[in-house]
């Protein structure tokens, strides 16, 4: 399981949206989306 798959699994298990996760991490929702797509890890 790679980072993208782990992130999606953990986020869904906690029942939070990409927007909520982005807010918690103080990043954009687009950054979370890119991480989940495996486009960028930074």
C-alpha cells in the first residue's frame, strides 16, 4: 500500500473530507487531492 492509498483509507475511516483534512494540516484542498492521486508528496 502506497502513501496515496493509506491517506485515502485513513481519511475515509475518520469520516472527514479532503477540505477538513486540508484545514487540519493547513494546506489547500488541492494539495490533499494531489497527494491522494499520487501526483505530489510535498
